[in-house]
């Protein structure tokens, strides 16, 4: 089983004569600074088409004085996850083993390599000067690594063979404030942020640049789309490595939620900003994202129901709970959770899912932009305005006292699209877009409460019918249904109030 480590770090390019200098400004008075020099040798592996690198995955086999093993670096939101396997399966470093990928690692990367073998493509030798800042208890706050790097091409040509860079990585006791202070200190000394996602990408001179020029609508959107691509990639590994065990906890599987949200954000962006993309490619990708999101949703919806109905039962006075209601509801939800969790894992082994990941990789490195993507970034305002108008129309229909559940749900979906569009463009459209995103998020929460109550009501009716069919007392289910209907009505009233504003 892989050892998982989250990396929160900043990477900087520096000149050959750069001096790290005094690091006491980073100390909190009682900190201890430990300095050492280690030599590291990393052999990087990929397919001949660099499929892993295209998905921002880097696979290496590291030997040397420290940090040895097989390492797979996976992108995340503001961090990276490093998955690690030992070099020596038996645990005996003295034994000589060929550089063969661990079976679990090979299985995990299979959807990204499309059945192609991986082989050594480059070797990087690093002389690392480590500055490790520890608190008074000897716990690591942060590590600054000053790396002298030499790269040699194996199966892939190297365009940059020698350079120097500095990385700052938070330790277990570090904070984001520590990272910010260390970054500011390095920048003040003449370092500058590295554009390369990894040492391998730098050695190979990175991946092909996006077709969109800086300052254009396409460039802004690609930043947003890349964030979603990375979330889906990270979700693949998080879901694969964290088996579903619904009986162990009532807490939802966070990776399922985050991956589903990323698929929805991506699909919404393709729809809202449709004219910027080749229509057939965009429509096909939207359909596949909808399919995958629906698979994840079957799990997520039941997890949400478990939490919601557990709380609802806990809030009832004991004398209103007749029979083993909690066990009855949980038995149904657990059975369905297992069924759909297994279905998700099967889906992730399917050719269709592998094709989806391949398509996402192609969009990352060669997005199918139209000429509209080369227009100034400010033109994104028109697309955001269209999304807002669509939301207003649906809100007017949802604002009626006769509005159906379907109309309220339709307004909720329009609210999500507007929120995501505003988030995608906030970097260039500024305060107005941020305020719209916040307002849409509030609406989404309100209408989400309505939808959850509607779905909970349907489940309760279904379980109550089954209980009554077997001759058991369904009294408590009537109370729970009434509570959920009341919650739905309150949410609908709140949504109408928002619509009037």
C-alpha cells in the first residue's frame, strides 16, 4: 500500500550566484536550524508520448542519501500529493532488485498510460543543501532545499541540462504564513517564481504551451480548466487508494465530492463559454463529464442522505421514535452505497473512463479553441452576463408560489453555472464577478437545502412503504416526512425572497 504525503511548497528559479544567506527572519526565536548536504539520483519514467507528464503526473525512482523509493507526484488544489513505495519489496535494502514498478503503482497509472509501457526517460542528479527549521520540540516547520540540478536525457531529449533552484516545503508543524514569509524572503534576495511544474518538466522544457495568448479570454479560461483537470486527476488516486467503508463512518467520502464538483465546474464552463471551443469536441466532453458525475453522484447523494437523516432522527424526542428506524434507514442506504461505490470503482476501470482521462489530457496540452478564444479577456463579461440573465429567468419562474420542485431545481442548476462562470472570470472581471459568485453560492445553498429535502422525502416514503409492507410500525416515518416537507417549503420561501431581490 502506498504511503501518502501531502506537499505544500513553493518553487523558485535562482541565478548560479544566488545566496540563501541568513534565515533567522523565518525563526520564531526557539527554532533550531539544521543544515546538511545530500546527493540524490532520480530516474524519471513515462511513456514514449509522455502521457503522464501531460496529466501533470511525475513518476520517479529515487536513490541516494535520502528520500529513496518510487514516487508518484499527483497535482492538487494548492498542494501536491506524493505517493511512495519502497525500492525493495522485501524491506531489505541490501537485496538487489531490478527497477520494476510496484504492482499497485502500475495499476494506478494504467488509465493515464493507455496500456503503454513506461520506461526511463531522463535522469536527474541533485546536490541538495537542506535547511530544516524545527521548533523547540524538534518538529519540522519547514525545509528549504537549495538544489544544483544536472539532467541527462535517456528516452526523451533534455533541453535544459543544468540549473539551480530553491524549494520551500512546509513540515508537519508549518503554516501557510511560514510559507509566505519564506517566499517573501527568497524573492527579496533575487529569486523568482518557477513556471515549471516539476524538475522533469523543466528539463524537457515543459509541455506544449496553450494555444491561447496571454491576456486573452482563452488564457483566463485555461487557468480555470486546468484547476478542474487537476482535481479530477487527484480524485482518481484518492478514490482508488481510499476504499469505501460506509459502515466505518457517517462522514462522506470527500474525494468523491471534490471530484464530482470538478466535473460539474468543467462541464459548466464548457457550456457557458461554448463559442470559445470547438463545438463537437466540447459537446462530447460535456456528455462524458455528465456520465462520470452521475456515477459519483449516486454515492454522494446517499452519503448526504445518511448524514441528513441521522441528524433528523437525533433531533426527534425519543417518544416519537417507534421501532428501529435508524437501523432500517441505514440498512437501505448502506446497501445502496455499497452497490454504487462498487459501480464507481468498476467505472474507473472501464475503457470509457480511460478515454475520458485521455481526452482531458489532450485538452490540457492542446485545447480545441476557436478564434473567439483570442479575443481580449474582458469579452468574458458578455458570457457571464448571459449566464446571469438565464439565472434571472429561472428565478422568476421559481419565485412563483406555484413553482414546482423541478423549476426550483432548474434555478439551482442555473445558479451553479452562474457561480462557476463568475469564479472562472473573477481574476479579470474583479469585484463584480466575485460578488455575483457569492450571491449565486448563497442561492445554491438555499436551493440545495430544498433539493436535499425533496430527495430525503422520496427515500423516506420508499422505506416507509417497505416497513409497512412487512407489518412494522411506520409512525416515525410520517413525522420525518413532515419535517422534510417543512424544510423544503422553508427553503422554497427563502428562494422566492432571493428571487424578488
